[in-house]
C-alpha cells in the first residue's frame, strides 16, 4: 500500500480487520459484474439515479444514465450507478416534503458508504433536487447535479396545456361549473404528455434554476427540455465534468457559500419562483452552515426585479424559457447584483461564465433589467402578531387589490374540516373574508402539504370570485397562484398564534408594511392559548413518522432535521 489517499474501489473498505483482504474481495465481487482490471483501477464516479415506477417525471432517466456513463467512460473513469429512494410528487401521501429529509439521508449515506471519488446526482421532481443537494453538501464529496428537465406542453382544442398551472386552472373551471365532466376527463389526458418535470416555473424548475445559479450543475442545463437531444448531451457533459472535478476538486461546501446563496435568492426572486424554494434553499444552505433569515429575503426582494414571464405568474412555459435564453440570460441581466467570484462545478467562477456567454434573448419571456416585468422580487416575507417567525407571500402570483386590507377570518381547523365545509352552501363566507387553515404545518399529522391554496368556496366561485386572501401554515404548489399567505411560523400544531384564530376575528394584511396581524387582544389570546389541547405526543408514533415529527424544524429553518445540521 502507498501513502496516497485511497481512490476508486480502494476507498472506504468494508471493515474485515484486513484492508488488503477487503480490497481483494471487493474486486473479486466487482469482477462478477464483468469488469476487467483496467476498469477497476479507474477512479469511480457514482451516479445517484432515481427512476421509479412512481415517478413519471424521471421516466427518461435510463436513457440519460447511459449518456452520463458515456461521459465518465470517455474521460477515463468508471461510472457506477446506484439507487436511492425517488419522490414522485403526486404519488406520495401525506405529502412529498415529509420524505425529502429521508431521501437526503439516503443520498448522503450512500455517497459516504460506497467507494466513489465524485458523484453525479440525477434528480428533477420537486423534492428530489433539494434532497440530493442537502445530502451532497453534508457528505461534501465532489458532486454535480443533472436535472430531469421540464416536460413539453401539449394541446387541448385550441389551448396550450402544461402541468400543472393548467391542471389547477381547468379544475377551478370545473368546480365553478364552467366546463363539464367530459372536458375535464379529456384535459386529464393532455396535461402531462412527455417525460420531465412540470412545464412551468413550479418548484422543480425553480430548484433546477437555483442549482444552476449556485453552480452545482453545468451552465445552461437547468431549462433544457427533458426530451431534447440537448439534454442527452448535457448528461454526457455532466459525466465528463464529474471526472474533471477529480483533477481540480471543488467540494459542495466551497460552492454553497453565503455569496452563492445570495445569488440563488436573487435568481429565485427574479424568476418569480416557487415559495417552496425558500424552504428548500434554506435547508440546502443550512447544511453548509449558511442561515437565511427571512429579513434577508425581503432586503433582496426590494432590489431584485422580476425578469421572466412564465406560468404560473405569466404566460409562457419552460420550453419557451429555454428557447428564450434560459438561466444564462437571466443571470447576465442580474450580473451587477451578483457575487461573481463564486466557484462552480464547471471549474470556472460565475463571473467567468457570464463573461464567456452571449446570445440572443427573447424579451417577451426574459426581460432586460432596464425594463423588468416587475421592479421588485416575486416573493416577500411577512411578519406580525399572526406570524412572529414569518410567513411567505408570492406577491407576483397574487392580486395586488388584496394587498392592503383587513378581513374577517373564516377558520378551518384541519384539512379534514376544510374538505367537509368549504363547499357547504351554508358556510358563512363572503368574498372579502380571509380563509384560514390551521394544523397543516410541518409537525401536523399532514406534514405540511401543498394545501395552502385553499379552494375558493364553491358558492363564491360560482359567483365569479377568483381570488381571496388565504392564510395557513401549509405550503403551496409552485404551479399555483393567488393571494396566499403560507408557511406561517410558528405553526398551529406547536401552539403558534395561528392556532388561536377563531372565525369572526379580524386579520390585517399589509404587503407594503410586510405585516400580517391578528387583531385580537392579549388577554383573549392568552385565554384561548390556555384552552388549546396538548400537542400530540410523538412517542405514540413509530419509525420514520416518529423521527420526522420529533425532529422536523419549522419552515423558517427549512424543515430540516435539527440533528442533520453541521455542528
Ligand atoms: Fe414532478 Fe411536478 S410532478 S415536477
């Protein structure tokens, strides 16, 4: 044995008390897969590959995997793929967020436990990208992400359709009686017709763009449609780049710095991206020891223009964004606001990348910084007596006419209560009321689902009401829209002020002042607080459900587990 650090299959040997035996045994078993000595002596690039029969968004991963392997082989490495759990957004109950931390742990431990010199992370569907990045940052071995890429759009009659903003648009029309059962059945078959992630700037696309901005995937790759040959070439290049990371190692914690996180927040705001991305970026940054106070988000939001016109906020789809210039065009416009010295997996700094790039930009999709679609960022954090730890509003997806107002609370104490009463013709609700949902936060039994986009009560929808102020400790799909106040912290299940709201209370929302306040006297709130039932004892649960309930942090800490943060 030489004094060099072990490489390839010689890394992290199985502990038999005899290292030479362990390597001999490992190579012997590897040979059973048909590899010769020349291959087994190469550096190893692990590929965390996440196809699943329960994940439509990753159905093209077998073909992408072959391209990644090609890139690794051509650069002199040995590519070895391995599975981790995969999170298909709509196939998981109660909600995919609950399993993001499980996938992060799975990814981290499999990178650490298996002999690989670098890793390619193949993810895409909403929670898979943050999960893989959280795990990779924690293990801190050279890592590069390859995202799935967005779906292509489809057609229904004369209309262009793409998951999942149009899913919600048509469902709202169906609920309001504007279209019938035949129409909605036809739309169901046209919303998601190719491989890839949702076709709009939802959570998956936002996280892909954030990964590119952070410098954790190759430049220009976030928005390539899933089914384009360009994506296969990006996969091949990603495999090659993983090998380059071995010659010039840059670790994830050297990439996910405070400056890079600030760049990512700027990108999120300029994209009018998903509210979920605030939670996920907080969790990824937290693994690198970088905190994201929500006040920081507001500071950046005030000075970052909205530069893209994509659904759910605008008119276009991800394939249009790619054709318009993609993330590179956005970053070039943001350049004066960005920290350009940040390192990337491509072996260059962000500034060097932007210096090198040029190209035509379709200004109907990606605006110039001098003529933005909105002068301020798409997301804003609210604070006040109803949300002492903060709440999030996607103002770019909301109705400004509802931004400065006081309303009467109509309270639903759980998701079940919401389902049972929201369409009750006897429900006491008017268009100017604020709909409030309690007990849908991270520690609630529902695990913080994307239920914050409360449906407009059927009787109001039928009258033509399209938006109302909605407040909850839940999340909202990145593909949804409306005046929806989310992630209220602390949540109701831990006794936050949200738990104390009663129907008929007055609530004041002021986006200008960044405030959300419950207008109820202290004494009355104290009385209500004393009458709250004790939180459910997590020890009544078992397994991962118990671990999650006991350890999950609030939304302002990224819903990570406390014990996964760096010490
Ligand atoms: Fe996978 Fe939307 S369901 S990204």
